[in-house]
């Protein structure tokens, strides 16, 4: 099995199009044409993890955080990033990162976070904007079903919990071909007026080339008339953070002790207690101070995230409890999820969970 075949599976789990624009995801080091010997899954691809991959005969490291985040102008080994890249290249080890591609997935980082806490009725906290496109096309009634089915098979027409969604309306189409035309109906220079079906479907923007390929392959017209629009609708199943509910309300203190145990946090920094029970909980794995207002608007009683600064704790205005449980801690179960996913998709292949703890933050 080549690395590129494993990448296809990883992109099914966490499509790269879901990643934030600032991020650096996908294959960071290595050649996708290389034959894979084993996969080591980790949180951070550090030097000790590369050593672990060498020892365990794995030539592909799948990490959550990208080891190469901003551009490298030199690779001299002067810092930990450059040393990792050098060691990986010397030992023919590829490195692939998922990061916000998995953060934004409805089954990804924040769903894993919610499940660790037993939250129910979960939904995306900040749905991803400007991610939905709309295709409008026209064809003869006899061709409409074939075109629709091809578009559905390519991924169009998915809205929330529903598939194969489209809107179809009848109308009259007109055209007249020139000397270079080869019309399906009528002849050159003939003015044609006939029944047509207008088909409208929505799709995720990264599927556009696939959608158009399907359209052109099944459409009977020589020149396919179509339009694509960018919609302002937020994608309800893609985005950052999640909000859900505890099955049974807890006091604030009991809730934080519960979180500390479930997320194996050595310490939790939190805002002033509101003296209200905790029922509705928002979570955002990693750095989530930007989502404080979103959590308040969503009616959260508590918001769990990481990397909060002093003044962030004032922003709650005593409307909810804000807690910093640690960056690594908020994402700690992600690598387990990746391993489980890969083992279900790739059978009889070495897929290993890294034993290295790469959390850089220590507590006295």
C-alpha cells in the first residue's frame, strides 16, 4: 500500500477543504508514492516520536498538530521543527497532519470532546460560513433524472440529515445553433423552443470539480448551461466547537471536578462561579478564546477550551463559567480516534498509537 492510498482514507476522515485558511494540513514531509511500512499516530510529531517511528518500522507519521506551521526558509537544525524535518527526511519517514480539518468535522475533535464528557444533543457551535455552493442547470425532461442522480452520486444535494435534495421546475428553453454547432434537438440555424427542467442543488465547495464532471458526463446537450453561486448559508455540520447538554445538571464545582477527571487535567483555570447549575456546555478543543461570545449567545452555562489570557475571564460578564483545561488535555483523545478510524478502514496493516506524551506543559 502506498502512502497516497492512506492519504485518501485520511481525507475521507478529515477533508482538507474543511481546514481553516491559516492552517497547514496534509502531507508535510515525504513522498506520497512511497510504499508504506506502518503508520504511527501521535498528537505532535516531535523528535522522540520520529525515533519511535524508526524503532517500530513505521514510515508514515499521522499527527494532529502540524510540525511545520509557518514557512521554513532554512533547514539547519537550529530549532525543534527543523530537527524533526531533517530526521524524518534522513529516515524516509513521511509526516501528515490533520489539525483543523478534523477540528471542523462534525465527528472530529469537538465531538470526541463532547463524548468524553457524555454530552447529548450536540451541535456545531460556530458553523462554517461561505462553504456552500449552489448549482443551477437546465435539461430536457427525459434527461433530468439521469443528471440529478449523477449529481447526487458526486456529493450534491446533502442538507443536514437529508440526501438527494433538489428543486426542479418546468419551463421553456430556447436556442439556435451556429455553423459550428451540433445540437441534440433541432438543426443548425433552427430556432428551437421546447420544454426544459431547471435543476437546483447545493454542494460543499471542495466538490465543485467533481460535481461539474458528473454534470458534463450525463448531460445530453453539446453546450451545458449551468450557473454556480456562493451561498451565505452557514454549514450546520461543519465548523468549530460544539455545544451539548449534560444528562443531569451539576453544580459548578462538581462539574469542574468531573471535567478534570474525564479529561485527565492536572489543573483547571476558571472564571468566577455564577452560582447557577451547569446543564448546557460548549467546548472547543485547543485555543478557543475567540468563541467566548458564541458560547454566551448559544446559552451555554459553561465553556471549556484552552490558552485563555487574563482578560478573557472578564468577557463572560458572569453569564457562564469559563474554564481553561489545557490545550493538550482538550484534544487528548484525538489520536485514539484517528487510530480507531484507520483500523476500521485499513485492515491487516500496522497502525500504532504513539506511546510518547508530547504535552509541553507541566505542573508542580
